[in-house]
């Protein structure tokens, strides 16, 4: 078995972001609104906890 084989949890996604006016010009439906974002890194030995800090930061910006 390969050391980098896919897990059951692996997946893929895509997002297209544009101004509301551009979506309207193209006749595309507004499916969501991006109100805020935040980025937070963490040391490699505690990988996976970044969202526990980034989510509250993003919510404070709303």
C-alpha cells in the first residue's frame, strides 16, 4: 500500500467567488455571501487546531 494513498475522508471541492454585480450580469444565482474570514497557523506538532482560533476571529469581524 502506498504511503500517500487516499483515505475514506479525502474529497474535493471548488468555489467560484465574484462580486454580486458580476453574478447578476451573468445571470447567476447568489448561493452565498462571504462575510468574513480569518487565517491562523499553528505548530506542526499540534496540527488541526488552527480552526479553533480562526473561527472566533472570523466571527468577531462580522
